[in-house]
């Protein structure tokens, strides 16, 4: 098809505001276009050289386009700028200066290839070469053709043909609206409408039905519905897998050969943001082609708990990622397997995908270990933590536990569900907190034990402390928090020296505790502590209710070293912390 003929379609599309008419025009276009060029037709309609996930940028600003037009027209640049301001559209400007009225004989592919070639020019002098090549292209086209070509290059070809419209028109061109379901499925698996149109053009319906996931093409994300309570979740989907909902960046990792590409939830390339995930995939899956999906987030190495989202957010910056990767290490919590060595796992039930993931990662966190641990060099990738249950109470307990650990809630997943790309349904149900508390007061807590810590902290021999409040009426200490944030390395070293003088071989007899530290110590030293909020937790014993949930601190941090003016019986009491819990400001989440 000639480019000029395509342009006549553009004009028809622009002239209508009726959706049905638009579908009909597009369907005619798709029927008429040759299978070898229909992908380019789709990209023209979308106003992009290729879908954004391919990572190819046109790289031509309006400023350069105006220079190219000046060049092609051989006019004074300032006069042209003046005229452009009056016309207000790059397309009209090029049309105004073009002397060619008759249609060119160039095909769609020739024009597309010329523009593609220009976009690919790089290196020294490439701007001038691009301007020259564009000027030549504009001169070779008719005024009307140049108008649309210029708008396309400037990213201003807004024909209003969105993804859904193109899919609808493709179905219509087939003469069967029911075909839309198959097209949607293929689109959700590949995210590339041009590829789809071409497959359809070359192989017909059978080609669309046979479409499956492929490395390098982002699969459109499966999304969660929401329900307000554990009871409703179990009622809706019965026995299910309940995973931690990690509050970070969704990351779909594609590895093919040595190449790893990472995509965001919206199918954008995010590879440079997470060099350690790229490394981890190359190391662990050296022999495989694979697509994994998970959440990348910053985790506090010492406590193994999540950092607030703001910490993970720092990865959005452009420079200094390597340094950041050292300072604030990320973990990649993998929650799905979508493809492995030629097998499309989106067609398998959740349970089968998860079992395969567990086998692949050689370990899991649902209790027993079934395999050998991951190779030691991989500290980045981990499988999402999950339990399987049909009991709302168990689900609630897990929920409280993960919220206390700094996560935002859970996602419950139907065990038999396939991966429903691009769709939001009850196969995945999220339960998030509707309110979060906010405390402003500092607490004084008594240290009753410590943990050795992980990562860099392990070297110091102390990573976190176990801390308690006091219940004067029962004359018992009760734990409320495990704290690893706020100490400098020097302070931790000093603290360890102090605590090692008062270690106990078993739990202090005045203490009630569920959590067991690596080392118990005599309740003696007091530290000031602040936190984001007070939450309920099964892991702590302060103010335990009938269900066994005590009070605990979310995102706790010490605000100073050991207080010399306070002894163990002067710490915050259970009555005080209960009052703080009830008085804390309640802020609606989302
Ligand atoms: P929302 O953005 O609140 O609709 O929640 C859905 C998002 O939660 C997904 O897009 C994922 O990025 C994220 N997420 C975190 N953890 C999980 C998990 N275990 N399973 C599925 N999605 C998760």
C-alpha cells in the first residue's frame, strides 16, 4: 500500500468523531493492508515507531523538525518559526511550505523504514544527519503526506485509535466480533498490537489462537480485586494461598540467553533501576530462558523487615544506582513463574506454577525445606512468603503479622487459577489495612535480649534488640518490639559489650515472651524508641487480647543510646502503651 493511501485513511479517521464509523474505517484499512506491512500500519496508528517496551525512541524534538523543514523548503528559519507559531501545528507547517502537490509513490514500508533509520542514527554528528535525512524525506513526499509524517515523527499524530479501538477493528475486519476474545488474550500475552496484526495477516485466526508468551515481550499484569475482610476472602475463593503484599516496584523479569530485561507493571523498561536483579537472574538461571514476576523492594538487612516505600522509591533516580544498590540493598520477591524454556506457564494453575517456582529456587518459606538452599551468591532473589489456609482466623493472624513486619497487607490467590494476564478479577484478592495509626510520642523500652543480625550486621555479632514494656500490676516485662534501626555501628559494638556482661542462659524470669532472641539478657538497660505506629501482633506479649494478639511497633527505631537516668522499672508501662494505641491518630490508607 502506498503511504499516500494510508494518509487518505488518516484523513477519514480524523474526519469522524463516531466510534462505530472509526471501527469501520480501521477494519477496511486492516483488510486492505498487506500482511507484510500491517504491523507498520498499526504502529503509525498508534503514533509510535514500536511499542514503548521495545525501548526505541524517535529522539526528534520539534525544534529539530523545524530545522528539517527549513532545510527542505529552503526558506529563512526565523520566518518559518513565525509562520509555525501562527499555524500552531508541525504538520500544518510542513504542509504550508511543501511545493509538492502530487502523491508520491512511496510505500508504507519505505516511509516507515526511512523514519526508523533516522531514529537509529546515533553518535557524533547524528543530529545533523537526522535533520538532513528528514529534510530529504519531507521533500520526497506530497504536502499532505509530509503533514502526517511530521506529526508522526514529532509524536503528535493523535488519531485517537487507542489499543481497545485497534483490537475492536481487527476483530471487525475478521467479520466476527467473538474473535475479540482471542485477540485480547493474545494482546495480553505479548503487549504488541503490530505483532498481533501481522500474525493475523500471515497466519489468520489459527496464528492468534497459537500466540503465547515470549521473552522480551511484557505480559500485561494480572491485577487484584479487593475485599474488606478475611471472612469474605475465604467465602469467595475457599482454600487459598495467602502471600505477603510487598510494597515496592512490580518487576517482570525476562531472561533469554544472556539478556535480561525488566518491565514495570505498565510494561515500561526498568532494567537500569535494578542491576542486582539482572545479576541474580544471570547467575541463578544461567542455563534457562525464563520470565518471572515479583516485587522489588528495599529490605532492612539487619531485621529482614521491609523498609517503607519511600526508601525503595529512591531507585527511581537516574544516576548513582550502583552506589544506592550498595547502601540500600534490594530484594526481589518472586511471586510468579510465567515462562520457562519454551513452556508458557500462564496456562498452568497457580499451585503448579508455585511448586515449580519453589523447585527452581530450591527453597521455600512455607515451613519445611524441600531442597538445598539457593546458591550462596544469590541473596537478592527470594520466593514470596505464603501460607495456605481455609481459615479466616489463620488468614487474619498472618495479615497482622506481616503488617507488623512493615508490609502493607496480603494477596490471597485462588489455588486453581491460571495467570489471567491483563485482567483484574477475584483470582487474586488484596487485603490492605484501611487505617494506619500514627504515634508522636517516644517510648522507653527495656532491652531483654538481642539477635546476631544478618548481612553487614552479622560481622558485629549484634543486629537487633528485643525490647519490652513493664506491667507493674503483674510485675512482668512484656515484649513489644524487635529493633535494628537507629543505632550506628559504633553504638551497636558498645551495646554488645554492655549486654554481654549481663547475658542469661534462659529467658529472664520476670519476662513474658513469644519471640526468642539469640541471646537473653537481664532486663537492665533502657533505650528511647520511636515508631510509625502501634499495631497488633501475635509475636509480642504486651497487652495480649483473648485472641493472643499483643501490641507491637511498626517501623521502630531507637532515638538515642542507653539512658543512664532510667532503670528497667521506669520504662513505658503496658497501661501507657495501651492508651497510646487507642489514642493514636487514625489515618485512612489510600
Ligand atoms: P494494588 O497496586 O494495590 O492494586 O496492588 C496490586 C499490586 O501489588 C501488584 O501490581 C503488585 O505489584 C503488588 N504485589 C505485591 N506483592 C504481591 C504478591 N505477593 N502477589 C501479587 N501482587 C503483589
